[in-house]
C-alpha cells in the first residue's frame, strides 16, 4: 500500500529485509504491480506495508469473489482498531490457513483492491510460474 491508498504487489527483495534501517520511500519503484492478484498455497503468509494510519488492508467481506464464507478476518479488524487508537504499525503479516479466494481493499478507498487465491497443498496455481499478476477485467 502507498500513502495514497494504492495497493501494489511487490516482487523482488523487500526493502525491510535489504535495508531495515532506512525507511522506504513512497515513490513507485520497479517491481510493483498495482491492484495485484496473488496465488499462494495454504499455510503461506503475506506481509502488508502500512504506510499510514489511514491506508491499511481491510477484508472486503461482501465481495462476490470471496469463496470462504467462514473466513476469520478478526486480525484485520484488530489491525484497524489498533491503528485508530494511535498505535504505530508499519508492517502487518497474515498466514492463510484455509484455501479460497479473498478480496482486500484500502481502508479509505475500496476501489484499490487485491485478490488473494489460496490453493490447497495438492493443487496448483493456474499459472504456476507467476504468483503475482495484475487484476484484469
């Protein structure tokens, strides 16, 4: 996410890993895809950048693309409450324990979205060499 609420998927090394002392700039860098679609496997984790207390991921529970009606998104609700109370959070990690399709948006602008498809361990992503792709209509 960026301070403008744009959701981007990043591939390549994380700035938090390669340079944990210097804060990441908000300027777009190569290796990013706006409004991404991810294909991951059950048990995989995802890290979300939290650029500000206004722009953070929210689960869009009413999206018709969601396939897991029993998805426990309480950690995303807790994230929202913690940010609203003034807690300074820069990164949020979440582990997907159930297969399904999940849609997330920016807290301020839900038109900025990302889709995360979680496959069972014995399934394959539709395009096995591309775990991150742009959302297309």
